[in-house]
């Protein structure tokens, strides 16, 4: 071993780099913290396994601590993180309105979701469909007959249009695996949706040809007409607005696709607004 580097070219955990004179380099206070990090595993040396490397803020004594934004606790898919108040640090003021808005924008069943106490009885800020557990029966039957996790997720999305949390929990229980593993697979593959979508999923191509031909203006027109951002779903559950990289029809740019069946070429902002209004009229007529 030379200068703290092993024969495999990697630095052992907890061993600091040294310069040509054998002296440890000096740096900022942040360097003193980072030199104790095993960057290969993104863990703090000397801490229990699974302890991650978070953003740090300076304390008055020159040390560093976690920012305590509580994001890890609020977004943990298996609700295994619980933060406790530390009296040695000043308490941050609680913004009730911001917490209420965040809860309204979160689906029921998730951490601090739309069923939380601060928004109980109020309508959520996005489309939330009813979950019919009977639709999951064929998926459970398939699992019992030997289907795998990915196949079960595909069948669930075909039944609901997305992957509801309660359905993922039932799949995990039926397969006898941790919910975190099911959630990890569902969130890894881009073809799986963890949010509900509308009856009409509008995909606006943002590939090079479509972008140059005016696709950003088309997206803006859809967003204004539907009053939702990209990735959002209207409150009536009719429309979801998305962007995609390419639909393979560059000669017709800008291209808009609705679902997997209808494709519209040479779409402009005016045509986009007319398309939304036509689809709304169809829904009213039906």
C-alpha cells in the first residue's frame, strides 16, 4: 500500500489521501467532513450500514449537521423514517399553509397525504380516482399461479391505468416480499405510472424535429387550455398532459399523440386548443 491506496487502486474506508510528502492535505472545514465518507458506498465511515450522505449545514461551533428538511421522512415509501425533535437546535417555524398545500397535492395513503388532519374534508388538488379492489383479483390469482413481479405490475397498470399504492401493498403481501422492493421496481421502470392519469393522455413530442417546429408552443397551449402543468391531470379526470422524446413521425412535426391509437401531425397552438374543446364536447354529448 502506498499513500493510503490499495493494490486494487482503491482507497480503503476511513483512510485519507496523502500528498507526495506523506502529509494529509489541508482544506476547508467541509473537507474534514467529506474525507470521512466512503464515496463508493455513499456512507459515513463509522456509522451503521444504510446511513446515507445528506446535504450538510454549518453549525455555530463550525461543525456540520443535516438540514432536517424532513423530506426523507415524508417521502419514504415504507414509512420507516421518523425524525425526533432535538432541543440543542433551534426549532424551525412551521408554515401551516405550505404544509396544507403540499398535503392537498399528495395522494391519500401517502405520507401526509390528502387524508391528513390539516386538509380533512377538503378536495385534493388533483384527480384521485376510486380504487376498486376487485380489479386486483386477477392479478392476485396470477401471482398465485406463478407470475412474476413485473408481470403483476403490468397487469395492475392495465386494470387501473396506474399503480395505486394500496395495490402495490397487496402485491407485496401476496408475494411475501418487502414493499420497498415492489416500490423500487415500480419506480425504476419508466413505463410504470405511480400517479393516476386521465381518460385522454396527451403526449406532445419534444424531439428535435418537433421542438424546432414549435412543440414548446403546443405544450404551452395545452397547459393553458387544460389549466394543468406538464405531468398534471385535470380535476375531472379527463386529461393528462405529458411530453415524450419521440413518437417516430418526424415528417409530421409537431406531433401529438392521444393514448396509443390517435396521432395528430403538424399541430399548432390553435389546433391544440380546438382538440381539447372537441374532446370535451364529445364527453358532454356522451
